[in-house]
C-alpha cells in the first residue's frame, strides 16, 4: 500500500512533525487567542490545525472551508453545514432546526446511516445580517464544550460583492467571543494582508500571525526515508533533495511526487535519476487535462513568460537572461503577462520570487520543451 498521502488532511504517522509550530498554535488556542495562519497552498496548514486540536483536551474543531466562495448565501450555508457536521446528533440537529425555523429548513433521517440531517431550500437566500445569527449559534454551542473555529482560505471572502460589510459583521460579533479561539487560515498573502494589516479593514490587527513555511530538509528527509522503508525501498538523500526541489519544498506536492516514485519502483534501492522522470510522467498523465486547461487560458506571450519562469529562479523578470529566454523585450509586456498569470492562479509571488502554483506544470513545460 502506498504510504504517501496528499490532497487530504493527514494526521498521526502520516503527518510530518512540526513541533515548534504545533507548540505555538497549541498555546494560542489554549489561551483563546485568534490566529492568522498563513502559508502557501498544500503546505499543510489544515493538517497542522487538526493535529494540534486533536492533542488538546476537551476542545472541538469547527471547520468552515471558504475556498472559491462567491456569495453571502454560500457563506451562510457552509457555516450551517459545518455546524451540523460538528455534532450530528438528534438533539443538536433539532435545536439547530428550531433556531433556523425562520429560514424554513427541513429535517429528515438518512436511510443509510440513520443520522438526522438538515437541509435548506435553494429559494432561501441569506443576507449579511444572517451571519450574525449563525455566529451567535457558534457562541451558544461553545458554551457547552469549548470550540476552536477555523475559517480556511479566509482570503476568498474578498470575492464577495459585500466583502467589507461581511467582514464588519463578522468582526462585530467575533470580538466579543473571548472564550473562542478563531483561526483564519489563508494561502494568498497579499489578500490576507489586506484583511488583517490594512488600517481601514474591520479585521485590522485582530489576530496574531503564525506562518507555516516549507519543512526543514533534515526533518522531511527522514520522514520520506522512513515511509519508503515501509515497502523495503531505500532512497538516497541526493534523490530526496531533487524531489524536494522539484516540488518546491511544499509538503503536499512532495508527498504526491514521492507517491508517484513509489508506484514506479519495486523493493530495492532507489538511486536512479530516471526514476524521477518516470514518476513525473505518471503525474503528467494524470494531470494532463489540467495542463491543457491552463494552456487554453493563456496567450502566446504569457506562455513565453511561463517558460522564462520555468527556466530561471523567478526573481529577476526584467534581467537580460529572462528577456533572452522568454523573448519578451518590453518590461511593460512582461508585467502585463505576469499579472495575468497571477490573476488566474497559475503563478504566485512568495519569498521574493514568482513560483508555479502547480510545480508539476512547470516540470511539464520543461519536459515538453516549448
């Protein structure tokens, strides 16, 4: 069985230890401190939260995913869904049913599990003021057993047309929840900065910042080696370093690449560079439709900009080397291309350089030799 897991929340032996971050986050949660948890996508923020909360006594985990949220109605429905998932028991669902009676919910019993379920008619549309009621429900639920509330991909709340009003409503209620630690997790730093560090934002300086960065090489190297040993595979440190570099040191992507290496190898020592090529080809075959979707979104000039990024370190977009590789001579054209690529989430800016959101798309471009 392949021991490498990605794209899901991992815990226990599948979670690569982050003792310092876990200790800090645990301390903040225990003291009721609101936390801004920032880091790139797939760096392991949600798994860190889950693993931390699991280690604390008598505290529950209310998780609300805001990824690609578009409307107030969607926000409210996601909060309600999370509340139901928190304690899917008959008494609690009935209580929630009564609390939301003015939204005309319907309650039924799942024929497979026998558990109660609650649904809301699509015709019911929530408004910003509805958020106040839902946040108060969170407060009431926390009075029974302590909660930590996590809003994941919180920056996507800026997608809402009523974003300033929504943030103001949330902040007006949350600031009085001194006994509930809120964790606002986000992967687009400039947008999270806009919410928490701009003086005109309702959430200005409302949470302490904790950054989740790439794992240290020595820690992740030992983790990876031990995983391969489960299947009697011995991998060299040099090969692991190459895997880390290809995956941009992002835990989720590293686990995906290691999982592909596992699939193209057998019980033996792994120290052949051709194995990486075979593993990447496996990933390419699985992700090809996604790459083709990227290609349909971009112009020829934007593709040349991507090739320039793939062949350089992403720090000097206006250097003679980048201009020579990309073939784009005008700095204004480079700026226009990179802005577009960043807007459609193909690249992002982090640690003073531009990176590919999907590092394997970068490897695919190099493999195709565009």
